[in-house]
């Protein structure tokens, strides 16, 4: 009887009674271990993995904000580097930039913005110039501007395309004229740069040269101060201003430096009638030592008053006017 029961259980493994038939080793893989338990950071849903993901997101957000701050530093009153996009922040600044002809890629407008006269003026100026309007939530504008008080308006200004110093000589040659170039040494105020560009364009100069480092660049502020002249006159950037001046000397240009203790007066300098590059330094410090030593001659602007020095914008305007006057009398 027992043998019959065992035979029935072998034929019917699901029976509750008796032994069941084995697998014969066919499921041996199912019994193998799956290795050590992975760390919490690699286990989905584990608190350590959530914490690691949050830390990674914070790091990415910080890098993104830093990138936007570098891109928009000049729009907040600083100076952008070469090839850096710029952000103009705030309603008054945005309206002035749009109305002043500053180039723009896009006008970012906060969703549900409280409209006032400045916002309407920004809309009108952007539409007249064909500047795209981009609606964005407050959080996005906060991130773009690094948390500055943007007041719901952010203007994106494209990077300025600088010329090469040699291009200015080539431009003069193409026009069949003696080169007249203005160079700035250590001028850090973008408004001064804009004023120099405006004067250079007004008095027939072929361009302005600025150093790549420790100097103002063509920011939105410089564009606005130039009153549109920056669109007509090239601005070149020199990696090393002294070497750029030496290259001009080899090309046949006279290098004239402006200095309060110059050995000649600007009105007595016949060199202004020929190919010349005029170098102005910063207010107070004047020309740097290497630049001053590179100049062929240093000249002064006679000032009967008690003013000790002029800023670069005013000094450049005076000497460029004198150069234009002397050239017209040739």
C-alpha cells in the first residue's frame, strides 16, 4: 500500500501527502547568490540615493548660476569678458538700452508682470526693433540674474565682435587715408570708452584699440554712451597693448602718448597730420611705464585752469579734434 501511495505522489507532485519529485538540478541558478548588497546611494528609493541626487542637483544649479553671472556680469555694472553674453537688468536700464540702440538678442519678461509705463516703453522699443519677447517665470529670471532685482525685465545683449588691431590700419589703407587710431591704456570705465568711440567716429578716426585685460570692454553701457557710433566704428582688442603699438610703429605709424608732463604741446605736433596712433591713459595714473616708453613722443594738453588731469573721454575728444583740424588744413 505504501509503495502505491509513493507512486501516486510521484505522478501527482501537488499532492499533500508523500514526497515530491525533485528538480534534478534544473533550477540550480535560482539558488545562486546575487552578490553583495549595493550601497544605499545605488539603491532606488533609498534615503542615501535621494540625498545624493539632491546634492548633485544643487551642484549643477550652482554651476548654472555661476555661468549666468559670468555671462551677465557687465549688465549689472561690471565688465564682461571677450565673447561673453551680457544681461541688462531692471526696467530703467532695459528701456534705456533698447532706446539707445544697444544690440539685443531677446527681451525676457516675467510672467504676470505688473505693467507700468517703463514696461510699455520696453515692449514698444523691442517691437520697433524686432527684438524677440520671451516670457519666463520669476524663478528663471532670478536664476539668470543671480538673484538681482530685475523687476521683471532682462535684456540679453550679444557678445561684441572685436576687430584685430591690424584691421584698423587696413581700413585706413582701403580708404586711401593716413591712419588715425585712438588707443586706451588702462581705462576701466565703460562710459569713458563709449565717449572715446563717439569722439573717434565724429573726427574721422579709423578705430579704437583697447587692451584685453584690466580695461573696459564694449558693454551695454559703452554702447549707450557711444550714441550709436559703436555700430559704425571698429573697436579692436589687443592681447598686449605694448606689442600692438610696436607693430604700428613697424607699419609706419607715429605713436603719440598723452601725458600731463609731455615734452610738447598738442597744437605744435605735426605728427597728427600723418599716420598716427594716439594713446590716452587712465585718469590719475596716466600711461603705464611700458606704454610710455614705447611712445615716440609724449604730448600735453595746455590747461590754463587748475584742473590737474582730464578723463580719457575728454582728452581723446580734444586731441582727435586737433588732429581733424590739422588734417583738414593740409
